[in-house]
């Protein structure tokens, strides 16, 4: 089983074409879909760490979720800061196509590997307001809840974490202490766009390997996190 990742699909929900952010976004989901169909097999897994749809309500997001669900493989979803349609987790899970899972304060064991995660938030620093600090601390608690759930499922299986926001910067350790405390192997994240993508932390820091997977930083192709022998593409930039 190969495992891929891609974040920030920002599907239009019939209301917001992404090429308003630049010509490189023109027909972006068609390009993602073509790459997806060419590489992903039915037994593979695709991680989607947030910002899936511009929809404001779950009913408005169904078309976008069905478009993702129609693509090959199993999909694992995480909420991003623009996923306003993501209501109670029970309603979200009931609405998902059969081959899609949603994480929230818990984890799943797929193909011998644990998957956990949380949305994350703005890291400590000059731009973090008091309200941001409270949300950041709550997200730390939610990430730890997810990882505790993972360790209840298995004490031995390797853990991969999805976050939407960057988990750390070169100056700020952010969520990295929690990731290391629970023995996380890999962390994938999105949220960043444009020039910010290229200053993102990638590779091994401490004991965790970090992967930035915003779709526009990947030329709208899937990132091969754990590639199949038949797909050596890494998708790294």
C-alpha cells in the first residue's frame, strides 16, 4: 500500500474558482485528479490535511466530497481553518462516501500504521493574539488526545500525524514536543501558500520527519509519503 498526501484542495463548492489567486490555479482540481488517477491504486491511502472545500455548510460541501470520493484509494480527512462546513464529527462521518474517513480527537490504524492529528493553529510569536493563544493551547490538547487514542489502538505501530497549520518553524518548536513525546515518525501539514511554502520546515527535526504538502507547492501533484515500488515520485520541491 502506497500512502500519498496533498493539502488545501480548496474546491469551489460552485462559488469560488481558485484562479482568482493566480493563473497557476486554473483548473487545479482537474490537474490534481489526473495525477491522482494515474498513480493511486484502489488499495492506496491519500491523506488530506485540511481546507478541502470553500462550502459554508455540510450540504454545500457534499458535491466536493463526492468528487474526492470518486477518485481511487482510501482518503483520510482532517479539518482546516477554511472548512467551515465541517460541523459535528458525527454528521460529517455520516455524510462521507464509503472510502473516506475523518479524524477528530481520535486516530485510525490502516495498513499497519497509525494516523492521528489535529488542525493546529497560529504558533507562538508576535502575530499570536490572546485569542490565538487559547486556541493554540486547545489544539495542543486535541493533538495529545488523538495521540493517546492512537497508543490505545497499538503500542508498537508507527505513527503518522496530520496537522493543517505548520507544526513548527525554524525559530519556534510549536507542536514538536508533543510529536516527539509520542514517538511520531512523520508529520504532514498544509495551510501555507505562495512564497511562504518555500520557507517551511521540511525533513528531520529532532526525531520527526516533516512534510509540507500544500497543493500549489507540489505543482498540483500528490506527494508520495510512503511510495509504492512502482511510484518512486516524491512530489518534493
